[in-house]
C-alpha cells in the first residue's frame, strides 16, 4: 500500500496531538514574529518560525506512531534555525531560477500580456514565473520532509544528529501526492475564502462598535464553516507529516538492514580468511615423518 494511504489513519492520531499543542506553540511564536520586521534577518526568522511549526508537526506524528521521545528545546531551536537558513538560501535560488524563466520567455519574444476576450489581459511571463516558483518550492519542501523528520526525532537530550540531509527525497512521490491533494482541497473548498470572510466579519463588528453602522450587506460570521476550514488546514498538514514519518521509518529500516548485511559480509569474510589461513598452515606443515 502506498505511503500516503497508510498515513491516513496515522494523520488522525497526529491531528489529535497537534490540536492540543498548536495553540501553545503559536503563542510562543507570536513574540518572535516581531523580529521578522528586521530587514534580511527577518526573512531567516520567518523561515525558522515556519520550520519550527513543521518540526512540531513531525514530532506529533512521531508520537502518534509510537516513536515519540522527550524533546530538548535547545535542539528544536537549533534545528529550526539551521533549516531556516537552508530554506531561505534555497528559496532565493528558486526565486532567481523562476525569474530567469520569465526573462527567458521575454527574450524569446513572448508578449508580457495575452489579450483574452471578456477579461483583462493575462500576464504570461510573470504568471509562468510564479507557477515555476510554486512548483519548485513545493518539490523542495517534499524532498526535505524526511530530513526534517529525522532532525525532529533526534531533537532530544543525547540524540544523535543525523545530518541536515538524511533521507533527502525519500518518499517524495507520496509526499507530492499528499501536498497536491491538500492544496487542491484548499482551493476547491474555498478554505482561505472562509477564513478571510470570518476576519472581515470580525472587523465589521469592531467597526460597528467604534466607528460606523453596519453596511447594507453585512458579512455573516459562520463559526461552523470557520472551524471546518481550520480543521482541514491542520489535518492536511498532519497527513503530510504522517506520510513523512512513514517514509523516515522506512529509510531507517533500510539503513539498519544495510548495516546488518555489511556486518554479515565482514563476518563471513573473516571466517573464510581464517579457514584459508589454517588450510595453508596444515599444507605447509605436511605429513609428519
């Protein structure tokens, strides 16, 4: 069975852990969000905060999978900063590559805008550049899921650092499928539209109390729809983390099996060498006179 299907039951257990932990982590990250206003340095901080939230998701999936351990806060912060730096660097490279695609289309003589009947002209070059950026960034995020899971599992007292790229690209097909289905659900279900509608309704209520009366067509606050939208966002992230944990566990199993195989080969070689040496000694001694 593919990893992304095997991860479906595990995603529910991951969500159970994440629902209780996410508000606490979010409260912890809010003061750090002010540091994102610092030029240049703020981009790394923002990436580190996003990475920290992801690592917490991987740890929830590990706990649901029965591979949880007591975390070390310092190790979590170090892993978040390390991957924040890596992701920022790679993000800049992807951005330049995407811009290069747009410039290449311009050099090929492709018009910046394509006239279409009934709507405004479509900016092909910038649109293609954005699509390339999103695709490359998504593939990179899927390829880095297992390394981040390995670092999340090792973020404990006395944990052995597996390195920043252990298992890079492992399980990427299943991870891409989960990512695509999650994003497609966000788009077709109008998840962000529901959240923005709730924000608009809240601002509307605040303006009624302090500034002006309700508009002619006020936005209606729908708490059930908002709860479903937020739950879907969290569950999709948990499904992705659960798939990454299964891919990491498969990578660990393969690594351990390879080590055992290497030990067996070494042992057999030693035994054969010993037997050959004894055979030569008996042959050199020859028959007793």
